[in-house]
């Protein structure tokens, strides 16, 4: 794509269309951009637009598109094509920092994220001057530029908070500290001085406090892994100023906004986080500063109101106290009964209450509120922080804390009793308080403030009798029909937990038989709850449906004809705009359970499921709903695997589409697509081979693509093994040699342990299927004496690495055939390898698996694939049983070896005992004698 006005205009038009709410306009535009993004200069055109377009909407759209493009394509995946040309990469890195710093804030944030993504891959080795370029901008004095640098640095360094320690990570942090720590500290001090200079200039303070918040975030990231020597040496500067900032009057930058946290609140919140980090990890160094921080944060808590804008500040401040009070050497700070009472009265109880603002938040977005209450989120709520503080205090002061709270609980329940309708919040706070005390020994944070859920929770903490839980079930089922979203959601969540609770033998505590009287009402109410306002995609209800199916098993069969229609209708609706990933996952799990349970009782019903599901699946495939394709392929595999040995025409019509390269470009599609092709081969290898259109080259094309990738080569072997096992031998004769040549090319270019293990299983499966002579001949047809080289260099030294019972069995049977059914092993130069091969086989039987991996091997996991691709989400209830291609034909491979050696020795008397006595070591010979005795045979 040339850098010209015509291309800029075309790009502008398509970007504008991607903003259209009409999917018939938006999707083709998105597809077009996806189709051209591999062209050289595409990212440069985007950068040109976001810099020079007169339309601000297009500038922002170009910035977002550019960031997402970088997220998808910047990482270079080994064995995959480079999606961005080297020229474009160089141009982007040369210009992006300047462009980011000179852009408006909305665009600056997108480009800052893009720099962070590039930095994750290229910094420091491929972008060594990034930090230097950024640090020099601190001298500009322009805080729009300075804040751009700080924002980018924060985006770049925040991963230090989550990554595992390693030499490579510490080397990078060391480099960052050497370049960044001193300028950051100088900037921190200079910004504090500017705050004092401009103490009466509100607009200046807003900019400066934004800078201080970002500086504080960077301090947290750079100190997270270990305490750097530089920060230890300059601790007084940082801690003195942090303490001073904590004591600033909240009214300094007061706004009328009751909801949104102000700049000063955000700054103080981050300082509380920094203090908590030092208190937890560097308590010895932090000890001189701790008392004054405790005092400052205590004063902050008792003087801060209940407004929503203070929520983050209050929860972080409480978390600081929680982290301090549970550490033994800070215990003395909390021992005084008056201090404990004051903390309970002034901090914990007020922050347990369900405020009017909470009620409004629930009414505005009940699902999000419930999710935070049931599961927590990245941002702790006041209640959750207060619970953590209760648990921390109970570590050393359980008796006094329980005694203090008992009075509050009684008082709250008394207030509730006076007016249950009006004073329900008192009961709610009392239950939350009781639960926080009950959970003191739990590592997981408390999960609910609702009575229905408390019942289940307390049964785990206090071993509530099972009979009471069963008696409560009708109440929970009834509450599924409550109009209040919170009631039917908590009821669904409580039922789901009830159905997954484990009994003494690790079986479900509640059995299907015990739920049988409630089955019809339970299923009816669960599905009706999905029709209640605000709950059409309620993940807790769908999860409860999944758990109900799983628990009840065949009891649901009579209801499936009705329920499958409701599930498929729901699937059709959500496929128009997938927005709730958890809901969608549980929906597909429920579909899998419906299929599994019903077809287990009557396999012929699979056709009725196909009749119901295929129209929806067809629409999903035609509309390329990327989020759902991996799920659809898994469900189709499950359905096809239920068929007897034939493939219905509806599947055969789809087969060519499954080989289209675009589907295999998406990492998340690969595991389920390979499984689906394996199901095709298992059920109709002959049909595929005999079809009018030759489908074998397409299959082998997929194999060739997968085998070239370190991340997916094992999937290529899964497919190849199925081709060998299920395709008629004559149908692949012409391709066999080329298959082996491809494998040898990969072995030469990139030999990894994973590849070798898969290669060994394939070679031995080939031997089992076609015979040892065929294996020897195909190797030697590629290159003379190659059979011996493969045995000597790969099979003998590496077979110990093979893992998995089925994989070991395949290798054992294959090697046995090479030893006993390949004349060349007895009469040629290959004979010298006979005993070492037998020794390796006995080692495979008797020695521990060799799980060592060379230091220079770094596999790319599927999860590490570039962002913005649909991840593969395994459906638990679509699981596939492990397949043994040898089956019952060989029960015990050791017995097979003994019988095969006996047969060989009968054919050439004296040879085998002679070879064994001269070359096999004594321990292996002893094992072999045991196999011969167990098989009741002798060597001649």
C-alpha cells in the first residue's frame, strides 16, 4: 500500500464504516481492514491519519485500530510468517514516541498502550534507546509531555507486578533502574516543589497531582519484585513526601462530583498501596516510618465520608491496616482494647453497611454489582476490605474482636426486628459481619452478603447438616422466580454451589436421587429466570443450569426435547453479539451435557440434536462468529463421535470448508478443528478417501502447516496419526514418502523434545499399522542406511522421554515389531543395533520417564499466542476419551515382547540367546527373564 492521498481516503472511509452500529455495514469494513493489514505501509497509513486527519473521530478511531493492530501482530512467532515488515517496524519505533507525546490525551493513551505492547516484545534488546528517549523528555518542563512519558512508562513497567522472578526479568529491571530511578526521583522532588509554589492554582495542581499519581504507580511497579538499592538509599525522600501527601486536606481539590474519585483521592489511594507493599515485603526497612503512616491513614479513614468517590481510597487504606495488623511485629500497635474498639466502631462497621449509593449502583447495573459481591473484582469494595481487616485482626485478637462485634450484631438484628421492611439493611450488615468472622480461617475472601448464599457458605465453614441444606432447596428454587435480580441471581448461585459441594468420599454431597422430587420445578424455574428482566444472559443462572444437568444426569432426559429448543434459541440470540463470555461458555457446556446424557441412554437421538443445532451452527459459521467457532467445532466433534462407523451427508458437505486456511490462522480454532477432523477420519476414513473430490491433499496441507509450528506440531501429529490409523492404506501410498521427508526437514531445522516424542509415537504407529519391513524400506528409500541412523540417533537414545500409557504402549509394540519382524535387523549392518534397541525397550518398561528438557528449548504455549485472537476454551463436558489405536489386540506389551522373541528364536535357533548373553546388561536380562516366565515361553 503506497503512502498517498487515495489510500488515506480509502482507509478513512472504511474506518468510518467500522463505527456504524449496523452490522451489515460494520462487519464488511472490519473484514476489509483485516484483509489489508498484512500489506506494507498499512500501519504507517494509520499513524499518518491519526496525526493529520482533520476529523477528530477518525483520528481516535485510527489510534484504536493501530493499537489493536500492534496487539495482534507485533509479536514474532517462531515458524510463523512475520506479519509486519521490518521496514514498518523500524519506522514505527522511530516515530511513535514523538507522535504519542505531541498528540491529544485521548490519542496519547492509545499510542502509550501500543508502545507498551511493542516494548514487551522489543525492550530492551531490540529497542535499547526507548528509555533514554523518554527520560530526556522530563527536562522539557511541559507536563503534557511529562505525563505522556509517565503514562507510557507505567504501561511498560506494570507487568513487573505480575511476572515470576527470573534472571532475565531482574536484568531488565536493573537496566530500567539504572536509567530511570534517579530521573524519576528528581522529577518527584521537583513536582512536590511545584505543588508548593502553585499551592493556590487549582488548574496547575490538577496537572501536578496527575503526575504524582503516575510517579507513585511507577514507584510501586519498580519496587514490587525486590527492594532496589537505589530506593532503599533514597527511602527517606520518598516516604517523607508520601506521608506529607497523605496528610493533605481532602478539600484541596474538592469537586461536586459524588461518584468519581478526584485526583487527590487517586494519589492517596496509590500511596496507601505503596505503604502496604513496603509493610508486607520490606517491613524491616519500613519500620521507622510505619507508626506515622498508621496514624496518617487512621486519621484519613475517620475523616473521610461515605461518598462513592472515596471508595477506592477507603478500601486501599483499610487494606493497609489489614496488611499491618496480621504481622507479628506490628501486633503491639493494636493491642489496646480502646484501639480495637475504635477500629471496629469507626472503620469496620461503617464500611459494612449497604449504602444508598450501593443500592443505586445495584439498580443501575445489577449484574456487575452481584459479580463484584459474589466473586470480587480487580477493585476491592469497602465491604471486602473491611472483611479482610476483620480476618487480619482475628489472627491475634479473635476473642476481643468477636466480643466487640457480638454487641453490634445483636443491635443490628434488633433494629431489623422492629421494622423488617424498612430496616433490612441492618440485617444485611449483620450477616456480612457474621460471615467475615466465620471466614477468618479461610484464604479465600468471603463470597456473599445474602442469606440464601450464607446458608451454603456456613455449611462449609460450620458443617451445617446435609438435611437442612436439602430442606432449604425448595426455598432456593422458589427464589429463582423472584422479580428482584439480586434474589434470583443469589438463588441460582447458591444452588450451583450446593450441587458442587463434596461429601466425605469426594462425591457430590447432594445426590441426584435426593434432588429428584424437585427436578421439574428446578428446571422450569431456572429457564424461566432467564426470561426475567435483566437476566437474559445471567451467567449465574446458566452456570446453575449446567450444574443441574451434571448432577441430575438421566433424570433430565424427559425434559431435553423442550429444553434443547430453549438452549438453541438462546444460542442463536447471543451469537448475534457475543458479549458475556462466561454465560456463553456455560451455555455450550449445557448443550454438551444434553447431548452426552441423552445419547448415552439412546445413541440414535443424536440425529435430533443435529437437527436442532445445525441451523444455528451454520449461521455461526457463515457469519464467522469467531468467539463461538472453537465451541461449535467441539460440539460437532462430540456429535460425530457418537455415530457408528459412517459420516452423515450433512457433515461431508461441511468437510471442505474445515480445510480453509483462514480457519487455521486462528490459534483458538486449531485444537477443536484437529479433533473434528480426527472424528471424520475415525468414522469415515474410507468415505473421505473414495469421495469424488480428492480431500487427502487438503488434509495433508493442514498437517504440513501444523508440523512447521513449534506451538502446534503436536496437533499435526494427532492428525497424521489418525490418517495412518483410519485411512485405507492404498489411498495414502503416494504421499507416504513426502510425509517422512517433511518430518525429517523439521527434525533438521528445529528438533525439540516435544517434536521428538511425537515423532517416535508416529513412527511406531506406522510400524504397527504397516509392518516393520515397510518402515525400514520407506526410511531407506529416502536415503540409504537412514533406518539405522533413525534407530541409533533418535529411537534408542530418546524413547525414554515418551510419556503417557497409550503412547508408551504404541512405542513398545512398534519396537517389538522392529526387533522381531524385520529381517534386516538380523542379517545386515543393522544387527549391531538389535541389542541396544532391546535395551532401550526394556528401559521404557522399567526405568522412570526421562522428563529432562534442554535449556535452550522455549516452547510457545497456545496461551502465549498474540493478543486479539479467540483463545481456545476447552469444554469440560465435550471431553474425548483417550483412544488406544492398538486396543485389546495387545494387553501387556511385555508379554508380547516375550512371545515375539520366542517366535523369532524358533525361526533362527541359537541366535537370540547368543546376542542377549554377549550384549545385554545383567539387569535388563533379569527383567527379560521375568517377561519370559510370565508369558510361559523360552528362547531357543
